[in-house]
C-alpha cells in the first residue's frame, strides 16, 4: 500500500513558475515524499521573484516551516532570459497568493544541497525543475555529490522532439546549457524528463473549469495559477512539465526510459541547449524518458490535488 511506505526524502529545486507551483503542491501533498527543503534559481523569472513565489506557494499549501534557500541568480556563463511570456510577469499567472512575514535561510542553495546529501547518507532524491545552475555549483563544491545522493530527476531537455525555448532546446536547458552539460557528464543517477514526455501530459481547460473557487491548499494552487492560461489566454490545455517530474520521483514506472550518454549543445549557435542521446561516449549512460503513461499520471495528479481529471491520456 502506498501510504505504508517509508517516505522518500526529496529536495526540490524550483524557478517558480506556474507548473513549478503545482509541482511543489504535488510533492507536499503526498505522504510518500518527505520534502527536506526547497532551493530556488533564476529561470522562469528572476531569482528574487522565484523565491518570493516559492514562499507564497508554500504559505498557501501550509508548508510554512519548510526551509527555502536562495540559489544562483544567473546562469554559469550566459545572460539569463526568462519565460514571463508564459508564466506572467510575476511568474504565477497573476495569482494572488498569501504573502507572510517569512524569510529564507542564510545558507545558499548549493551549500544546502551538499549538506542535505551528506545528512541523508545516500537516500536523498534531488528533483530539479528549473535550470541546473544550483546543481552544477553544488557539484563543484562537492565532486563526490553523485555518490552521496540516491538519484536526480530533472525536468529538462527535448531529445527526439522540437524545443520550446528555441526550435531545438527546452527552456530549462536553454537557460543554462553549461550547467546541464556538467550534469550530463556526471555520475549522478539521472532521469531526464523532457518535452518528449511532458508534452503529452496535460491538464485540460474543461477539467480546470469544473473546479470550485472555494478551494484551499494544493487545490487552490492549481485553481489560481492556471487562470491566466485558461481564462485570459483561452488555452485548451496546459503541460504538466514540472509535476510530471514529481510523479516520476513517486513512481519511476510512469515513464519508459532509454539508457544513453546525453549530450548538451554548449555552442554559441542557435542550437545551444539542444539535448540528444549519443550512440556511445566516454561518459555514463543516463535515463532519458521517451514514453509516459499520461493517463496514470493524470489520475495521480487529480487524486492527490483533488482536481477533477477525466480518463483522457
Ligand atoms: C520548463 O520550463 C519552465 O518554463 C517550466 O517551469 C518547466 O520547468 C518547461 O520547458
Ligand atoms: Ca520550472
């Protein structure tokens, strides 16, 4: 039985973000995950905004004591660019979530990642749903980090499908290709959850429209952060990119993976940030998700966050 299992300790790194907000809500809601802390990074919005948004989301879901650590405010090498066109200028699609007198921890995100890995002695899962800057810096601080954590689940990449930030690159990787390249070359037990699978994992507007306004906690997150997309922009569906990464933390069998060395384009060409599976290379094989049981994931999402999900894929 799911509820009887010992919860998996998980550290989440976010650039909150509409779908990051839903991912946090999902991770907090399930008893199978023990969230040990949340780290923030510049991505969808600036680091300051991502951190403010994270605190607001955590206030809304009742995770008021969960520690939050600020990370890197820019990519390793390149200038930062955001995704405000999708997430709204505030990153939360205009959702008015409660602000509370609450501050972040003094330690930086990469330091907290290393400290947590040591504390949990090999049992910690890292779930990264933004650019990989904090993980690359943590790896520089502690080159033995791959041996100190259980596994890393990353929302990022577009392996056999077009990108969304550029024709070839997915946003999280396009923002910081050099950081992603370091993770691709590392010995972490990585599962890449790219657009190959997240583009077939959606929340539909008809489902969202059945939700009541009088909801709270994680359900309120889904209700409030999707309004701009479903009402103002009249979109028919929304990709559940970051929530799917949390789903895979909970149940790896949701995705079918191919094992291969991963290459990240770090050139200054327009293809920067593109990811692909290599035939062979002097780097470890990693897991690249190529298929998803989206129906099963959508049911999981609906059950945990109390969202009316139909039986579509
Ligand atoms: C990824 O980019 C961000 O905009 C989303 O939050 C998600 O992590 C999807 O490409
Ligand atoms: Ca994200």
